[in-house]
């Protein structure tokens, strides 16, 4: 997926079990990369986009992602649009979705205390090895060596969409041009795939995304605007 992924398993399990769980997690994420990479001509998503693969003949994972992207398009009034760039690119959902699936699998296998970080999209469950809630730093949008805030919790899905690495690359699907106004959007919820898509949609909305996030049920947020204002939900789980 073109990003670094880290996994912290905090359960007191045998070393061999932890290694197996980690191997299974990374094998799943490599499988997702092979299937959904828009940079691999032979990936399933690219073959689907070119019309070489019918949806009925696609994997269950691709069919699920196509269906979820359609649902998210409707839920965001069209601002989460997997076709915004002119081709089918579900990357704004897939990274968070795949990490959420990996986290769910870890819980089912008995690893109920873990932190999975997929390029800044973070899913935490339970507690860290110190017994304390997990601390999740949100990158400062102008200083890659700093955080603009730190969240804490025992069951959080935290997704951030920003323009600080690739510039204003998120397309406003209504105007067909890169959206401006928001430099970084962090969405906190229960499902990382949904949070990832909502963060992308808010960036695509520009300044109007702030009001949309304020009205979004079941989610909290933090936004950094292009003019360096930090705005956030009052109940965001921020720590010092």
C-alpha cells in the first residue's frame, strides 16, 4: 500500500504464538496490497477498472469493497467517490478497512491488546504492555517530527487524511479539481475503514467539511485548516 505498517502485540502470549499472529497479519496486508494496489497492472482492482474482470467473477474482498464504496458515496453526499480521479481507486477506504479486518482477526485469535498502525491510520484495542491505555500521536501537518495532538484510549479507530506529503491531491468530485481549505483531518470512530473514508470525504469538501464532521453521529474529529487553525470535537479523547 506504499506505506509503513507497524504492529504492537501487548498480550502475554508465548513468543511463538505472537510471531505467528504477526506473520498472519502481515501476510493479510500483503495480500490486500497485491489485490488492491493501483500501481500494479496485474492487481485485481486494476483489472476490474480496465473491464478485464467482471465484478461477478471478482474475489469476495473486491466485491465487498465495491459495495462499501457505493454505500460511503451515498453517506457522504458523493464526496467520498472512488471514481473521483476518473478511474476506480478505493484506496481511501481499503487501507483502513484492511487494518480493521486485521485487528478483528487478532481479537478473534485472542490477541485483544494491540496497536496496528497502517501509515497513520491506527486501530488500538485493550491496553499497552505497560497496562496503560494506548497513546496515538497525530502528526503535525507542517512538522513531520512533531505531533499536533495525542489521543488516548482502549478501543479506538483513528484515521487521518492530509495533504502535507503529496500536496492537495484529494479531488473535489463535484468540481473535478484538488480540494483546498483543510490540511489535515483526523476522524475517530469504531471502524477504521469508515473513519478513513470519512476523513477523505471531509478533505474533499474543503472548509465545508468542518460543519459536516460536526454533524456526523458516532464519530469525533480534529481538523487543521490551511491557515493553521486546529478545530476539534469537545469530547475528543485528547491527553497531555
